[in-house]
C-alpha cells in the first residue's frame, strides 16, 4: 500500500478580485523523503502556490491535504509547525535576533518545547556566524541576514517539511552555499522522513537541491 503524501495540493485554484485565475487546477504531491522544485517565470504563481500549501492564503477551489487529510481549523497551528514557509523577504519582529528566535516558543503551537541557545549557536556556525549574531538588532540586518534569521527560526521548530521561496535570493555566493549545506544537513538528519519544496529562478540550484521539478506558467502546471 502506497503511503499518503506528506503534503498535497488537489486541483487548487485561486482567483483575483476581478475573477482572473491566478492559480488554476494545480495538483502536486510531496512524499516524505522528496525534494521538489517549483520553477517558472516571474508572475507564474509560484509564491501563491507556496502560500496556499502553507495555508497562509485561502483557495477558491480544490484543497490542501496534510498526511492524507484536510487540515481542520484547530489543527492549523500544529500544521504550521510541521510545514514551515520561508518567504524570500521575511518579516522579523522588533528586537534582537535572539528575541526573534525565541518568539515561536512563546506560542501555543510550540507545545511546551523550550528555546535552546546551544542549538541556535550550532545552527549559526553552519552559516558562518558566531554567537554575537544573536545580539544584532533585527532592524539593522541586511536582507540576506534577515533571510538567515528567518531560516534559523524555522529550523528550530524541527519541521517535517520546508516550503522555501527563493530563500537565497539576497545572499552572496558564500552565504548561499552555507545555506544549502545546512538544508542538506537538516534533510539528511532524518533520511526518508523530511521533505521540501524549493521555489527558484536558478535551474542549477534547483538541480542541486531537489530531485524533481514542476513548472508553472500563468498559474498552471506544464
């Protein structure tokens, strides 16, 4: 018997205010152990699809399923801990990097899990940063440093799926390579259990980081 996908879109569609379809009849599945690239030109619907998969935006038709079933309203917080969306321009809270990393653990979805400074420092080392980075003010971070902070915030939650939207777009080559190595380490730490969706404009990066791809054009898979 084939196991249900970890995350699945079934005939998903979304309309603009004027009635134009932004996404139309999009279906895809992500099984444990898979790494999927979503490719396509600017405006093709890649970010809209990722936000729909993360249950951040409603859809006008179709459904999103997690572990074979729709996500009930009261299960959304736990779902968003299991499937974490990382925007290419992440929003950070006022305060330091450490305060931003601690923030998710104050939420009900953290289920009593406590923030660990040692774990945060370990992750920073993967990215070529030391402990002093925790004291940096969020308002003083570059776009790339904000991406790294949001990524660390996501990994601390120990997600089963990462939904990555151009996650290295603001990083230089060295930082992007470190980011990719940390993704590989996260994925390989639990072989066959974790999965990711990676939106990219770079076919070479997509080939390095994923095993298969789906292409969007005008909101449809091709």
